[in-house]
C-alpha cells in the first residue's frame, strides 16, 4: 500500500511543478542571451503579475532596483540601463565584454528568481578562405581572423556548392583536380546573432593551371601589341625610305 500510495502521489507533485514552471514561479537553469559589443540587449521577464519591487543583480552585485516608484542604478550600469517596472524587463545599452555574466531578477511578487547568462560577442567579420594544392588534392580552408577570438565555441561553419564535399560542416574540405574547377565555393561563418559569407573559385587554387586561361589571354594581347607596333614602325620606315628616294630623283 505504501508503495502504491507513493506512486500515486508522484504525478500530483509533477503536475504542481509543471504548473509552477508554466506560470513562471520557478526558474530552472539560466536562459542564454546574446548581445554584441556597443549595442544593446534585453532580458525579458514578461511577468503575469504586477511587480511592486524589483531587484536585478549581476552575480552578487546590484545592477538596478525599483522600490516605492523610485529607480536606482548602480555602477557600472548608471546611464546604461532601462528597467520596465511593469514587466520587469531589463535593457542594457552600449555593451562591453565586462558585462558578460549571470544576471538575476528578484521580486517579492515572484517565487524564486529569473536568471540569464549573457554572452557578449564582437561584430562578426567575413571569414577568410585559403586554398592550396596538397598531395594532388585541393585543400580549401575557411576560418575567421585570429583576432576574432571571442567565444570561438559559438562559431559554426558551413559550405555551399553543387558538389558533395560542401555538405560537410567543417573548417576545411578537399577537392580533386578532376572536379569542376570553375565552380565557386562559398563558406559561411555564423554565430547566434549573425552570419557572414566569403567565396573562392577553385581554379585559382591550382598553380600554373588556375590562371592559365588568363595568362594565355594576357600573352596573346601583349604579342598583338608588339606585332602591331612593329608593323607600324616598319610601315613608317618604308614611307621615309620612299620619300628619300623621291627626293634624290627630283634633285637629279
């Protein structure tokens, strides 16, 4: 009987927990929030009950408090925050890397705390694409600049091209010389807030082959100019010789 009654009570307890989670009275874990340096970010509370008092903290330090209809911000957030006393939402402006961390909101009207983990990212640059001919294969590498080192674990790479190799999400892929070297290969670097794309044509990766077409055209153009200039000079010399012979005949 004891085991049976315990099993019967379990669904009831789980049901209560689910209701508390649904209406925001219990906070389990931190919500991940992402912002960009020099821009703004908002922690959304969207409370369903009127809030008489609000206290936001970063770790153990106070960020802002609202009490008796008075708002007080604390350093280093003075003149950089906006608090909605109705919803409890907090907005931080002009983000810096030092703003990263765990934020908590407390209110006597809400059981437990609302917690957020803030990640501050740099503006995402376009990825660099390099390639080389290695052991008879074309290696194409896509990566961000080494100066972009903020949260590399949040950066993902993807490729776009008609070939099978581009279905693999990695920083490097390989092609064969028999593949279509005229194809344009695109690489996209992305994080939770942005994505940037760069591209490269495969034939530019093959020495003495990738640029051969352009080289032949350039050589042909140079030869054409040389031949044209030579012909003009020969023609002009012929005219001068003829004029000299005519002058001699006339003088005789």
